[in-house]
C-alpha cells in the first residue's frame, strides 16, 4: 500500500510540474521599442539588457508569471547626443534607477491571444498596465508580442516640455528561451 501511495505522490508531482515551463528573456531575437512625438514628429528608440524569468503554459495562462527588466542605460534612439540626454536625471536617471521592470499580476486568455495586467516600474514609480499579447512557439522558446501606451509624466520622465509629447507607445517583441 505504501508503495502505491509513493507512486501516486510522484505521479501527482510530475503532472503538476509538467504544466508551466520556465523561460529566460534574451536580447537576441527581441526588441523593446518606444515611440513618442518630439517637435510633432514620431521619434523612436530601443532598449536592450533583458533579464528576468517567465513561467508560461499556453493551455493554462492563469498560472503564467512575467518578471522582466531592461537596462535603462541601453536607450538607443540612433542619436548619441539625445541618448546621453535621456540617461540624465530629468529623463531616465540611469545612475539612480538602472532598470525598468515589469511584473505580472494576472494573465488570461483573450480571443486567440492573451491579456496581462501587471506593475511597470520606471524611475522608481510603479503603475499598473494592461495589454493584449500573443505567444508564438519558436526555437525552443516563445516569442511574446504586445504593445501598450503610457504617459511619460506618470513616471516623472522628461518634466514639462512644449515640444515633447506625453503619450509613449511601447511595443514588445520578447524572445524567451526555455531554461
């Protein structure tokens, strides 16, 4: 009887752990992009330095967890002078706040994709964001894609400006490899 009990406990453990898989976001194959109006013209840039962990099972999204960050100092708008300016205290203050992070609180199925709600932290300010995303299996991992809008002033980025828009569109294409 004890042997059967041990067997059932082992089987239960295997079935529980066989669900969600662990993934690591990587820069290769990923893009974290933003667009903001500057002097009325769309200006964009990218970030690198993806770190963190993702637990994901397409058939059970409610158990998914995203805990991801990027290095704020990697901001790249293809203009070195502007990039240096964005790293300063008025904008991203990368000396004091080296990372921009997102931690999910809730993931659900939505149509043919998913929806995530979580906490986005920029420059020490944390706000809730929600957005739809897709998850496509790819090369021993997943490609997660989604986008959302934020107000830069909500995160104390950039101060008051007559030429810089407040709305920032963020698009994510994050490749995560199976651990």
